[in-house]
């Protein structure tokens, strides 16, 4: 059992929690809590690099049984608190290998719906968008290099497991990828205050890409100029804009509704 926070493995987990650079170099991220760890053990056991548990966690017979056949290392409660990001850790966390996605893998579906995020900075927003993307049947998420790290612990927790199931990709050149999508027949719909139609007016037929911008500044002129259609969300009162995750959810579900409608015909 590891009982010291000076242990090198403990220090490495803490570094992975706090530093995107470490995560990128090691190609590892931290999954924390019973639900998250069990999901990855069930859906992608080969991705699990290390599992850490406390004696208290294993004291629950059901939880101990769930780890039958799983290789793990025990740590003291105080060490788990040092390793965890949550204030009240559940007594289990794992180091998980990052899935490897590229553009070709994301771009396989002929009638797919994708969402592209430019300079999204809030971890909670990104986590919510990934969770909603899974629910709305989105084919993949593309993020500009300046967007928040998708493996940030706050993002991981707020995805509620969707991180393991929604393909995602950070291209070196965000604009070039959007151009490639257009050239391959996709229609790009940008959420924009200068939209010429409401978000529920387009038909979202065929390959469709939804563009969502930075929380404070929206889409840049460079990226919005690549859109085939600027759309806006109608709002009453004095509100000028919606939260990025809310706007993304509305548009993703509109795209999903269009596909459901087509499937029923």
C-alpha cells in the first residue's frame, strides 16, 4: 500500500491532474470516481494503465467484487485525497490511455452531424457539449488548438463518461479542416449574432457541421466567413447571447431532429 504523498506514482498522478503538458506527453489522463472507472474498465479495458483504490473502497463487498480480475494498487485515504481533484474522493481513480483519433476516422459517416468548437475555454462548457453530443448522435467533435484541454479533470467529470464514446480531434490547422469538410460536401452552420435565419430554419441535410465560438467573443471573422449559413437563436427580453453549451445543445438537437424526421419518411 502506498502511504506517502512523496511516492513517485502519486506525484505523477498529481502532475497529470494539474498539467496539460504532462497529459499530452504521457498520453494519459485521470478518470476519477466509481462510475467513470467502471465505465472505462467495461468499455475499453485495454485503455486502463493503472488503477488506485483505498482500503475503505474495497471494504464494500459489491465494489470489491466489481474489481475482480482487475490489477490495482492500494493507497491510503490521505494519499487518495492528494491524488484526487474532487473534495470528497470516492476512493478509486485510474490512469487511462488517450484514444487516438484523426480526421479520417472522424469523417467516415456519409450523413453525419459534427460540431466544431473555436477557442472554447470553459471546461464545464466543453464537458456539457460532449455529453450532449453523445445524446444527439453527433459523429464527432473538432476543437481548435486554442480550446481547453478535453482531458482537463473538470471536463472529464462533466462529460459523465461521454469522453470515452464521442470521437474528438484537435487539428493543427482548424480552418484547413473546415475547408476540407466543405470541399467534401459538408454544409457549415455557424451560430452567430449576425445570423440571417433562425437556427431551426435550415434543413441540416447531408453532412452538416455546427460551428460554435469562444464564450466571450464568439466565432472569429476568419472562421465565420467559412460558414455556408449564419444562424441565430431567437431571444426575448434583454439577453444578447446564450451560454456556449446551451447554444451548441440547441443546434445539435435541431440537427438530430432533422435526421430523425428524414429517417421516419
